[in-house]
């Protein structure tokens, strides 16, 4: 009898569910078919707008060389120029009409249906969408002006067949989306009806309160809810990605917008930065105390961020006059000329610095994470110092925190243990750890004797950032290999001991515009100054390398490429000089001492081989240079070489691009840098391939001005839009959203440690 009643009740619940589900399915179907035309129309308008912008860009790029060729009347070169342009897979045909509306030049595949139409009325719109025998095309007729006067017009025909394919895909995706929505909602409805009879309402109530989304489901949770929660997590990830894209489009990333973001999204919460290297070093000099800025990509990136945030920077005080310039709390306002934030210095003994910094960090973790064929060295004494110094910095964070929930930006591999230590002392803190160097694959990382301790320390982070998605993937796989965690590769999150860590890529960049450039002379004046100071001929071609003296930077490979260039192209002997600026770094370590000797020896050998009279092919400057001096070299050089063997990002590449406001100069860039994933217009090389690098250098030195301008303009646009403020803003926006979710979870009484 009980079984009969149970079956009847279940059947009744199913009927009630279906009475709701069937009308819902009908409504969703009608909505889907109503929305599809709207989406189709919007998609078409977006693509037409994009083609307009693309056509204007192509016209602007080709205008200068085209006018020169028209004046020369060189038909062959004009046709060659147009043929190179239509190598773009979407640009179907190009034509040129004179001021009288007569088509003078066109590519062989130019449609006969299209004629010249001069843009000489106010109602003229330089765009149209036509259906020809070749299929749908977008036609843009853009004016070509010579000294403000109309010289003619360029007709650009873009293939728009891809729009129809994407429109069909869009329709399919919209219909699939509504089908999935219908299925999911229907399943939830039937689910609730069945749960009400089988005592599972407790699990559903917990999920509606957010437990399944904020913390991971354990083995004791309802397994029936796990697929649904996985779908919701994926949906949240998609929504976050769309929001990030919308932010990038709408926000102009400047110090002001970053400061506004902090006050708006983080309610003016305190921001602390922790790094080993300090942004300003006080040194005893002949004329008193001198202030220096270290040669560090981290400092280059973080210093303008701290100026915008007005926070506290905690770092190791390493200068000979550092103790003389701080107050009784070991603090000093910086920058010296116009203080914007506070520098808190931490003191290390010589023994501690050797063990923590030179030992574990730079003889162990640095070569471990870089594929530069230098074996890592691990010692127990170094590990003990590393733990102790990480704890000392954690104590300083607690001392400087004005609340129990500050935002702490932990920088780099010197502090892998610090996030967990901060979490232990300040459970409500938002810890953002950024790993400035590459992350190796699991097999390579397994060399470290304390791999589990390092990973647990890093998983104390709320957000863990790397330069590229590839490094994020390596970290997720490493954690999967060595720790018992719940790793969600789709959402790029790791759940460890009741805590969630978001693993995300944040490509680092530089300040835009460069502050030093505001007072710099023009590129021509910088070049004249460099030629005068180095006794170079006025027509000398100048190459430049700017690095720390480190074995990961590929300096030896770069010098060998210069030597090979002079062998393969003897006409460059006496016409080309390469300037290598190498800031001394970690010179107490044997590997760095050996590198210094090798670089000097190779430089001497090449100079002895090719030198003549006062000419030297390589000028080696192993010394510290201030940012102003380096920027002058950037603006004077014909080519800048960045040939790292393995690098996280390498900001030298972006600094060179930012310095060239004349839109001249060529960047030769290693494929093993994070910058190569963004600066596609650079000449990308494999630095291990000496001949390839030498030929890329020769191509850079002989590249026409208009091609240099086109490449440099594109790279400058990217560095301008994706600057250091965007890098910091992206992390802080993600942190703000996580803080909001945690506050919401606290209000509804969720126990994160459950």
C-alpha cells in the first residue's frame, strides 16, 4: 500500500512538472525565433563597422607609399604594392581611381561590377554591402589626399562571405542556447519535484544559498547536484570573460582611472605591495647620498601602479644609505622629488641574504623556472633562510595593515610561502600573487625537494597571476600532480583546504606614456648625442641590447648573431655598430661571474676580428644606467634586439616600442618571451638559431621606412591600450569581485572552511 501511494505521489509530481515544462518550452522556442533576426542584424552591422575601420586603416597605411609611386608613375611597383595588400585573406581586391573618377590601377580580380564613385558630397558614405557573382562583398571608397588636396580615391573590396557563415553559426548557437536553457530549467523543475519526495531539499537549499558555487562539493555532498554546479561554474566563467572584455573596451587605463577604480570597486581599501627589490635605493656617493632606481622589470611595472594607489611598498633595504634615510618605523616617502606612497624597508643580514636571495631564490628557483640549461642548486640551509625571511615579510604586512582585510600584492618567486602566511594572520585579506617568471612543467618542478611546501604557500593566494595562459596551464598541472586538491581546469580555479585560488593570466606591461619621455629630446637629437658620446659616424647603423647581465637573456647568442651578420654581409662592416647595455646582476654567484667573463671575452674576440681604425662592431657597457639614459639609447637605435632564451614577459621590448614616438626602428624579439605573444609585428626569432637571428637583424637594418612605421604604429597602439594600469586594474577588478562574493557569502552564513 505504501509503495502504491509513493508511486501515485511521484506520478502526480511529474504531471505538475510537465504542466509547467511544456508551456515553458513553447515560450522559449518563440523567444528563440524572435531573437535570431535581431542578433543577425546586429552581427551584420558590427561586421560592416569593422570593415569600415579596417578599410580606413589600410588606406592610411598605403597612402604615403602610393602617392610616392604615383608621382614616379611606376605602374609595376603600384601593382606590386596592391598585390601585397590583397595577400590578406579577407581583402579581395584593391583599385585606385583618379580625381576624375577613372580607375587607373586595380588588381586582376577586381569585380567589373564596381566603378569609381568620388566622395565629393556631404551625403557620401564610404561603405556599402553588395552581392556580386563572387558573393557578398564590402566596398569602401576612401579619399587619397596629397597635402590636403584630393588626389583620387582608393577602392577596397573585402570578401564578406564569412559573415554568412558566422550568421548561420550564430543562429545555430542561439537556438542551441535556448534548447539548453529549456532542458536545464525543465530538469531543475523535475528535479525539485522528485527531491521533495526523497528528502533532498536540504541539498537544494544549500545550493540556492551559494554553497556549491563558493566552495567545492566534497564526497559527502549530493553527487546529483555536481553536474549542475559544474555548468553554473562554466557559465559564471563565461560571464566574467565577457565582463573583462567589456571593461577593456570601455575603460581608458590611466593613473586616474586606476585610482577611481580602487575607490569605487574596493571602497578605498588599503593596498600593499611586497617585493624583494625596492623601487628606490639610497647609496653613499662621493657627493653625499645618491638615489638610484634598480634595473628591474618588476620595479618598472609596479612603481607607476603604486603612484596611482598611494599605498605601502614593503621591500628589502639593500642600499648602503638606506638605514640613514628611514624614520624610526623603517619607512621613507617616495619618490624623493614628489612623494606619492610609502616604502617600508626590511633588513637582512649578509648570511640571510646569501641563503634566501642568492641561494634558494636565485640558485634554486630561478634556474628551475627558466629553461636556460643551468642546473638548480638546493640546500637545506638556504631553505631555512627562505622560510624565515618570508615570515619576516608576513609580519611586516600585518604591522602595516590598517584593517583585517587589506589587498596585498605579492610579487615574484622570492615569496612563494608568503601568501599562506598572510592568510594565517589575516584570514580576510585578499592576496594577489604575481609570478613574474615562467612556470615550468610538472616534471621540471618536481626537481625541487620542497615542492609541496611551495605549492601550498602559493595556494594561500586569492588570485595567482602569470604572464601567459601557458604558464597557468603548467601550474594547474603541477598542482594536480603533487597535491591533493580539487582543480577545475575549465574555470582555472583550485580548491585547497576550504580555500579557493583563481589562476589567471595577466600580461604585464609598462607605464604609458613613459614619464622620462616628457622631458627627452627628439629622436634625432638623441641619436646625435649617442653618436657624439661614442664617437660614431653620422651614417652609422645602430643596434641596441638592454638587459641585466643574466644567462636567461641570450646575450651571448645575440653577440654571435652580430658576428654572423658581419660574416654573411661584409658590407655591414664599418656601417653597423651594436651597443650592449648590461646592468651587473647577482655578481656574487659563480654562474653570473662566468657569464660576465664569457660576454667580455666574446666581445673582445669579435672586435679584434672586425675592428678597423676607430670602428668597433660591438660596444659593451657593463654598468648601471638611469632610465633617462636608457631611453635616449632606445630613441637613437635603428634596431633593438631582445633575444631571451626564456622569459616571463620582458619589458625591454615594450619600453623600446613606447620610446619610438617617431614610429621608426625595428624590434627583433625572441619567440621565448611573453612579449612575443603580443607584439606580433616584431621580427620574431629563435635565438638559438644564429643564422636566423642574423638574417632578421639584416632585414631590420634594411627595412623601408614605411614598413617600419606600419609595424611600430601597430605595436605602439597595443602597448598604449594594454599598459601597466590595465595590468594592475585587471587584477584589482577580479579581486574586487571575489571580495564582493565573499562578503555576500558571509551575509548568508556560509562557512568557507566547512
